[in-house]
């Protein structure tokens, strides 16, 4: 994914999920990939699942520059900062 091989990364994530369906790190990685490729709804869905499986992913996502494409989306802010009304 870091080298721009997005489709290969997507396939790799799918292979891992077939073996470990609740791998939070895979959902987090897919959310990053979705962010980088401009798929905002899929990003939110995958990030929400990653956070559900491991709440520490919320803290990681707050400082992860790979989510730069999502910072202006209010749904992203609500997902990362649910405690703010």
C-alpha cells in the first residue's frame, strides 16, 4: 500500500480477513487505503469496525496522517471524538 499498489493491498487485506475475520488491524489498514483512494464511506465503515474491535484504534487514527483526506468530513470527526457534542 505504501508504494501505491492499492489493488494488491486490497487483495492482501481480503486474504487476511478470510483467515482472521476480526482482525482489527486489517479493518484499520483498509480504512487507511480507503482514505488514500478517496472512498470516504468505506473508510468510515472500516474505521468504525476497527474501533469496535479495538478502541485504541480511535486514538491511533487521531494522529495518523494517512487520514488527511478525511479531516474535513464531520462524520470522521464524530467517529474519532464521540465525547464532543
